[in-house]
C-alpha cells in the first residue's frame, strides 16, 4: 500500500512538474512576443524608432570604445504619397513591405535597418570602413530599388533619397547625428529623386525639418 501510494505521489509530482515547465515555457514565449511587438514595426517587422535609437546608442558607445566609425543613414521614399493617392493605402503598405525586404538584403547582421515612421527608414551602419563604406551602402540601397516592384499586377517604381551622418567626424551624440543625417537628407531631396548625400558643413546653413529623436 505504501509503495503504491508513493508511486502515485511521484507520478502526480512528475505530472505537476511537466505542467509547471509547460506553463513557464508558454510564459517565456509570451514575454518574448510582447517584447518583439513593443520594439518592432507591425507592418514591416523591422525594428521601430525606440529599438533603433537604442541600437544607435549602443553602436556609438562601441565606436567610442574601439575607435570605430558609425554611419547613420536617413532614408526617405520619393513621392510615396503619389502611390497612396493613385493606388490606395493597401497597395502603399504592400510597397513599404517590399521596400523593407529589398533594403534588408543590403545590410549586414551587425547593422540595424529600421522603419522610423511613414515612408521613412534609417540604418545604423557599424564600422563601415570609412566614408567610402557608407557611400557603398547608400549606393547599394538605391540600386536595390531600381527594378520595378510587382504588387497586385502593377509594376510600381519607387526611388529614395538618403542623408548620411558619420560618427565621430560629424557628431558624437545620437541627437547630433540625427540632426546631421536629416540635414544631409534635406540636401539629397533637393537634388532630385534617387540621390544620397553625405553631410557637409554647408548643409547646416539650410533649414532642416524638425527631427523627433
């Protein structure tokens, strides 16, 4: 009787342990999912502005410690409003998803590509191997959008403008780099579609948009 009772008790405890393990695993999965949703854009699944700013902060700290350059790219689609006006917001959203996928193919694992709002994207490029490496990435991203994007039987064309700020050459804080990349983007857009611009001191004289960091 005692042996039987003991084995029943052990069986019950093992069952409880399995149940608790399963509950813990489910709780961990739920917590990870909530974290992901809080830090990623719901449309493209790219990092959102909050996570992007955190990654930029980390990259600048690492750059400071190791003496490495960091490039901040601000990326703005040209005449995206015309797509929404002509084809509707559903098509516009699908275009943003396709753009995100093409841009994702241009960056390295160590870089962070984010959607920071509307048709605006940004990239933190760690250790780009100098200004030339930042320029190469900008050229690669613009080239990735050269081919038309097929959506709902339509061949849509979209281009982009990119502004680039470099740490430590142009600024040392996230706020400075945001402002500088935005000034460079302003100049790139003024040059016409599908242009990129690395920041130069003369850009500071232009009136940029107000940047929400």
